[in-house]
């Protein structure tokens, strides 16, 4: 039997508006019983409705067969596309399922016919896998990678300088990461998009850390392509992500390098035709239980409300930064006027793995970032590693204070951890 959500939502209200609402959301989150989960930028804790959607479908597959189960859940399968479309302000036909955000990003890049001398214009705070993909394109095709400078005030990329590079270099692709994995910086992706639209440039946005944390409107951003995962602030399962593909990209005939029988029709012996929708970026085989879990997770986030989430989640992170700033030996690394809920800091005189392990032993989930994850950003900050703590709306103020106290204890004077 499907396990129902414990949370109830009065009309016109958010569950995040009251202590009772937070309690209900935590009751919907089994992991809250065993850990203080401050690794939502890695994986959010799955809520009961998403867990039930996955386990129910696996049971159905075991009972009647995999093909038959997906056919029986046709309406729910379609709701994955409808839910993501509602999340982004677009249409279901503009959404493609992917095995991860990186899978979606690679599919998007493969659709661009790069030639030697083409320019990819990006920022100094992009995701590591994206940067490696650009370097691979340079190695294979001879493209040029241009990094726009950061603004001197630390607010992120200098949009005016980036726009000047757009005009002078006419890049084949402009690419930006909304919130990089290595800090709480929020990049001005809509401002970048405005210049891309004015110049007719192809624009790709990595929204992996912002989807589920902030309201996202692809029309407002002005992107042609957008990628994200479902496992982070959307609280969906691992092994899932999606790609948004604009009408312009579909209309102009972009398609992935390796397209299969799901994304195209073999119309005659020597000819295939891509399907009209973003499904051209998908493969025939699907992890249907995962997809249904994603749909349930997205509906859950929409029900809680992205506007209330976008207020509470960064506020918890701001409280955490305030507590950490009081601790000797802690150097906060996040920049920008309104950082996201990724709190990064250096612990002076400590080694990364032992410090994280000590938090693990206290039931506190965290993550490490290293210089190789962010060569430009960490080089500018002169840091080799940092600890990342990322609360979400179901965490509590008491948990924030508990985590800060644990960091203070571990960073304080005493024997060094081995």
C-alpha cells in the first residue's frame, strides 16, 4: 500500500510558515530521525512520497513485468515531464530525462557542431565536470575556452566584461553555472542571458545547485539549454537529472551526437528523423522507478513552495555562517551579496578527512571540496580544501547551532585528529 505523506497544507499557506509545518516535513523525512543532514548540496534526504513512488513501482515491476509496469504507469510517467515543466515555467515537450546533470550536460554539448577555433565563453566559477568537458573539446576539436573575469566586488562574474567578450569574440557557446558546487556564490545568470538574447548566442546554464533551492524560470534566465539533477535540493533519487531544451534549439535542429530509436525515427534505410520534442535527447531505456521518484519529489517541492524554500534555506545557511564566523581558526569562503545554502569554510591547522570523519561520528553529514574541484576559485582564495555544509528547509535552527558547536569543538585547541 502506498505510504501517504504526513504533511498537510492549508490553502494559501506554506508548511514552512509554522513550527508545526516544519515538524510535519521532518516527519515526512525518515533520515531526520538518525542524522543531522547538512549535505543537501550532495544529496537531499528523500521524502516519503518519493520513496513510496519508487518502491511501489519496483514492486509492480516484480509482480507484472517491467514493460507492463511502465505501460500501467503511463500517466505518472508523463507527470515527470509535466512536473519539471511546472518547476521551470515551460512545457513538458521541452524536458528530457537524464541519468544525471552531467549526463544531461554532455548530451547538450554533443548537439553543438564545434569546429576548430570556436569559442566557449564561461566563468571562473563553473562546475568541475563542465570545465573538464570544455578541455576535452579543446583537446579533440581545437575550441578555445575563454573565462570572463570576476567582478572586483566579489559578487561573481563581471557581466559587463562578459558581455564585451560576447561582442568581441562571438562565442559558439556561452556557459554559466548558477551556483557552483564549491561555494555559496549565486551567479547573475539572467543578466548573462539578457546579453545572449540580444546577440543571438547559444546559452547553456548549469542549475544543479539552484533547482529546488530557488524558483527557476527559464524564460527569465533566457537560456537555450539548462541542466540539473534531482538528487540535491529537489530531494529526489540518485541517478536522475534532466535537460531543458528551448523551442529555438529544437526548431534549429540541434540533436545529440548519438541518437537512438527513442529520440529518432528510422524513416527509410538511409534516413532518420529526430522527434520534434526534447525526447530526442533521451534513450529508449529508462529507470522508471527513479523517474517516478523524481516526479514525486518535484511535486513535493512545488507543494512546499519554492518561494518559501528560497527564503528559509538560505536563512538557515546565513545563521550557520554567523555562528561559524565567531569560531577562531575558521575562515569563511563564500562570496556575493546573498549567498545560497552552500556554506564553505577553511579549518586552519586541520586535515580534511579526519575533520569530516569526526563530524560523521557525531551524526553530522557534510562534504569536502578540494582545489581540483575549483582551480580558479580556490586559487584566488588561496585554499587547498574546505568543508561544505548545506542545510535545507527541513533542517532546524537548533540543528544549525548544534553543527556550529561541533565545528567549534573540533577546531579548538587540543590534540590533532589523525
